[in-house]
C-alpha cells in the first residue's frame, strides 16, 4: 500500500503563485510515476501534469508554460509549482501515484484563484 499526503493549496489572486506538495509513503518501488490531476465543480477530473521516475514530464496544454512539476526521489515527493494562476485554475488538486499497474490517489487539496 502507498499513502499520499498533499499540501500547499489555498486562496490566491489571479497572477499569483502556489506550490503543491505530495509525499508518498509505504511500499515505494523505484519505478513509478507521480502526477497531479484536478477537478472543478461540475467537471470531470483532468490531468494537469505527471513526471516519471526517470524525470520525463508531461503537461496539459492549459498549464504549459505556467506550471512546473518536479520530484525528489529521496523524499518520495512530487511538487507542482503553479505560476500566473488564473480563475479557471480553481479546482481540487489530487496527487496520483502509479506503481506496478496500480493507481493511488491523495485526498485532494483545494486551490482557489480569485479574479
């Protein structure tokens, strides 16, 4: 089993920045992928970004150039630096950990961007 604990959400004005963190613990293997998804009210959960164990990254078009995902393998932690935030970025952000074909999800952290 893998447990995920997210932190760093909050309320910010448009144009501001936030940094999300997600720490994984439990049965961690070296080969895994960590990422962030988000879900706004009334909408489906969508991919924001992910990073593989080797450091390869992928971003949703909506956040390219504004968000940066990174990971610290020694701490089993993934980060999401969010800059130039827009009101449409408002959502609950969920951390996802993929290992040996299993998905693990965090409980989510709320990000609210005011205009």
